[in-house]
C-alpha cells in the first residue's frame, strides 16, 4: 500500500495493515520506532500475543544527557512486557559527529541516505531492526518493522534482521506500506 503523503496521519492504518500481514505470515516479533511512546502504545493495543520491541532515540539525541522517552513511559511499557531499546542510531552513531566536525559523507551515512531514497520510514525500519538485534531482543526470525517520518508511523516492512557486524545479511523481504510522496 502506498500513502499519498508521509507522516503521522498514516499511523493507525500502518499499524493495522502491518499486523494483518504479520499474522498472515505467522510472525511473532514486531519492532517499532517510538520516541514518546505514543506509537508504541498503539502497537501494544493491536499486536496482541506478539513480542514487541520499541526503539527510541539515545540519551542526548536532542539535548545533552536528556532522555527523549521519559522514565514513566518506559517503565509502563516494560511493565506490560514491551522491550525498550534506547541506543545509538545504527546508521549514524559516531559517523554523524565526524561528518559535522570534518564535513563529508562517510560509509554508514551513505547507507542511511541510500535507504532514504525509499523514504525516511524505510531507513528507520531498517535501522531499528539492527538496533533491536544488537540489544539481544530478536530471535533471528523474520520480523515486522514499523518506522515513520518525523512523528507516528507511515512505513512497515517485513525484514530478515541482522546485527551491525553482519549488516549486509539483513534483507528487506516485503514493503507492506510506505509513503509514495515524501520530502528528502
């Protein structure tokens, strides 16, 4: 499915069709990007009997030593059985700092920019899959990964996940939905 625009207006539909496809395929794990927890709670409502992994920004992403997802939200999600990963972005990390200081484009940032050719949500879905794998929360089986553009969710992929150390073993098996029109 293709949305006419990117962004949070697609969240509910993205989650619903991702759930339906995951059930059709017999999947049991979903990885979702959520900075405040709003999208995570929507996934929790829909993906019953799934292992849910929420990936959020690392501490200091917006301002030094400040978390993006507050502790109360994280603790509540975890009390409901959700695994929460707060980690450095798999497709930027230290390279973003090097690029800011010395200018230029480096290999990992090039991968991120290439994935953005399919939309921000595609890059996010791939990236959070790697981050969830590196955190030890995935089984290695195919997963549904849900990402978005700015806020909410507008992209869902079926992914064969991998770790950063084996990044090129990752496979995007299906594009369930994504925005057709988006800004780069």
